C-alpha cells in the first residue's frame, strides 16, 4: 500500500514536470532573443501577453515609438501586430519527440508578403529548407496555363503565410491582387491558385 502511494506521488510529480517543460507559443514569444523581435524587448513582450490574457486591448510601445499588441493567442500559436505595416506569428510544431518553433514575419509591401524561419526550442536557428520550400511559379500556376502568362505582368509573387498548428497546415495566400492594377490582375487570375495549403508531416511542410 505504501509502495502504491509513493508510485502515485511519483507519477503526479513527473506529470507536473512534463507540463512545466511543455513549450507554448507565449513562452516562446517571451523567451525569444532580441534579434528575433528587435522592436520588442522581453518585458514589453511579457506585458503584451498579460494584456491579451486579461482581455485588455492596451497596446505596448515598441522601440520605434510605435504601438504593438498580441492579436491572437492559443497554446501553440501567437500572432502579434508589431507595427502598422508588420506582424508576426509564432507557431509551435511537434517534430517527433522534439519541438520546432516557426516564425512567420509579414510586411505590407504594399501587398502582404511573408517569410518563414525555424528554430529549435532554445531558439537556435535551423536550416529553413529542411522544413519548407517556398512555392515557385510552377506551384502557383493552374492546370492548362503557363507561368509566362503571369510573369509578363508580375515578376514576383506576393504571398502571406498562416500556420494552424491544430490542423497541421500552412496556408500560403496569393496577394498579387493588392499589387497589380485591377484589370491586369483579372487577366492573370485564372492562371493562379488563390492559395496553397501545405501540411506538416512531423518533419516538414509538404504541398
């Protein structure tokens, strides 16, 4: 009986340790090194999370005297508005017994355009190509069309990223409509997918 009691206490203790070791998006955001979020110091990031969790819309001052705030938060994802023209998402991805932190950085250029970086749980940079390859024109072009139909009017793609850790998806959205003239975009739109959905297989995002 005494042995069973000790065993139960041991299991509870181990469960507590596992829970405390679990990395959440808010923990990752507040522990990120300054070069990941150069406009937001650690204390500011902690305040932003506290404001959101308290249901307050209070913005925080960033290092450029702008206003920043957390706009969405779940255990595995955090979205932050850094400035009027930039935002970021921190997403926690399970990779076997390990954890990968994905950071989406989005700027208005003038259409929304994103980049994606990956880190280990200690914020050591990881080689991005191991986890995701940005779509080329061949992925964007619809069946029966050719990339030349698009590149004659748009030399580059503008695309924003959003990761849904719960579904294990990365949605890449075509934002050329905000860059090209309306009549020009209407001509090229049939040749382009409006979005592409990648799925996390535990090792990388695949189309």
